[in-house]
C-alpha cells in the first residue's frame, strides 16, 4: 500500500497529476478540491494516497488532506459507489459540505452530483451517518485554492467539469451562468457551478 508521496509536480490536468518522486513519475488521480490545492509545475507537494488494485487496472488516488482520504475510503465501501464516483463526490463538495448533507439528510444536494441518483444518495446518507465521526472536517490541511494563480479561471473550471463527466457545451453554459468578476479562483467558480445545478 502506498500511503503517502512527496515530490515535485511535473504536470497537472484535472483529474490527473504527475508527481516526480526521486526520478519516478507517479500518475495520481485527484478530486477538484485537491487539484486546486496542489501547486504549479516545478513545486513540491505532499499527498496522502490510496492505492487501488484490480484485475485490469492499478490506480493511485491522492488527497491534500487526511480528512478527504478518510472520507474517500468510507465512500468506496458504500454499495454502488466506486472510486470514480467517490472522486466525483469529493470534487463536487468539501468534506464539510458532505458532513452537512449527511447531518441534514439532504438528498437534493447529493443528487445534483454527476452519477449520483436518488437511490445512491439515500444509501450514502444511511451508510455514512455513523462514519462521519471518523472525519476531521476542520483539519488545517484542507485544500485551499491559490487565488489568481491561473490566467483563465473560466477555462480551467470548464475543463474540470468536463473531467467530472459533463458535456463540453453544458460545462461552458454552467460556467458562463455563474461567472462573476468577484470570483478570483477556479475552485470557487466550480463550487458555484455545482451549487447552481438543479436550482
């Protein structure tokens, strides 16, 4: 099991990051919350990881905070939720937001996430209720977007939504609908876009 990696960012394009660890390049799949907390190419980063091994694939998932990795590990144990859906959930909301959904039995917010239907949302609320105590959602290491670091916030937000499974035309439409001069980072723009869906 690879539980943690520390290295230099070679390149990043949601949801993939390539991290150089002493000459070995690790391809790491990350949530959008983690993606926007990872520095640019050439800078050092430390990620908590979860290694998934199946017959046909081996994938390494990376998280900027332990709370996000803990939540990911709980999510993939829920019947019908695999790593891909767990990553989509963590891309659409923070651990804090998810904890709030569980606490409030908020199915409506969960079903706005790509791939999450009503039955899956209900199962998430039931199965995750007893597990949220394991997750420290106030952890200091929770990803924060670096404001103003990207020249074209809207384009980055659009490609992140496309990586989540939205059609390019839909992603562009959603981003243009919530784009605001006061939004200074792509992470916040994506959160606004996801919250606007279904409203």
